[in-house]
C-alpha cells in the first residue's frame, strides 16, 4: 500500500478517535461511527504493522471513550482526559499480551538527561510558564469556563489536587502525543522534522478547548509541542518530556488557583 493511503487511513482513525467523544450523536450512531475505524486499521495491519500498532490505540479509544465520557458526565465527574484511562489500560494490556506488537513500540524508554536535554527542558519550562501567564493575564481570556473542572473540596485537599492533577494530565496527554502519535508518524516518515510537526499539529488542534484554548492557544500549544517533540527526539525517551509537561500543567494549576479558586472560594 502506498504511503499516501496509509497516511489517509491513519488520519481517518485519528479524526474519529479525537472527535467522537465530544460529539452529540446518539449511542447507536456513536457505535457505528467508532466501527468506521476498524476497516482502515485492518488495511494498516496488512500493509504497515509499525503504523497499525499506534493506530490500534486510537481504534480502542474510539470504541471505548465515548461511553466512558458519558458515564463520567452522568456522575458529574469533570476531570479532563480521565475518559482516556480505560483505552490506555486496554491498549497496554494488548501490548503486554502480544509480544510481536511490542517491537514496534519505541516510547517505553525513560530517556537520557544529558546536559543539552536538561538545559533545553529548563528553558522550555521557563518559557512556557511565562507564555501561559501572559495568555491568562494580558490576553484577557475568559477563564470562568474552567471552573467546571475544579472540585469543591477542603482547601488542603484542593491544594493536593492541584499538585496531583498536573501529574495525571501530563501523563494522559503525553501518552497520546509524544508517545503514540510520535510513533505513528515515525512509521510513515523517516524525516523527524515531519514527525515532530505532525504530532504537534494534531495535538494543538485537539487542545483547542483546553488551557490555553482558542486560536491563540492552538498556536501556543503547537510551538510548545514542537519543542516537546525535540526533547523526545534528543532524549530518546519520555521522562524529560513528562517533566516539562508537568511543570506547564502545574503553572496552569497555579494560575487557576490565584485567578479562579481564591476569588471564587472553591473550598469547604
């Protein structure tokens, strides 16, 4: 199969997987739409197993995450990206059971904290923290829409939540972007520049309703994702990337604490 067709199959799987959880389709239509990922996945399995393996996660996510998201919403649980957890667990179980698939997984490495990687990571942490503060304060973005994601807890528990949330959120988002997406695009192109740009593009568009959000947020996340992709490439692993992402999410938690939680009294 030509690379253009393989790329198209992968994009179809990605588009359905990312969009389906946020759609307003009825359950039968959700199921039918999710099943549309199976045929391109079969084509990838027959032509490019290295691309099929990362694509398999997004197929599982399309099949599972919409129902999980509906359940979480019915329970009034508003924890961003938590609906991805069942798909991640199922995918990891598949990798654990199918040894043949594991040789196509390249993100299960902690990475090397070389001096250039450390300097670049620290620089990115400082730059992203400043950019987030500027976006929140000077762009005058309406942050009230993020209040739905803040639980009503005693203040000590709320502070612990603010420390723990960045850890889980950075794991979920890096699993998708610099882990699975990066591996997927690496199976299509040898050019690491193309891989880094594509994973950043997909992640930035997916992050449109996130923090930072909107058109300005997409541009910021795209540039940030480019730099995270460079760290993944230079470090040859995920731990430095996770550290940089955690610090950015911790900055977001601090911004929300001082701009929404303290003025709004979100503790009991």
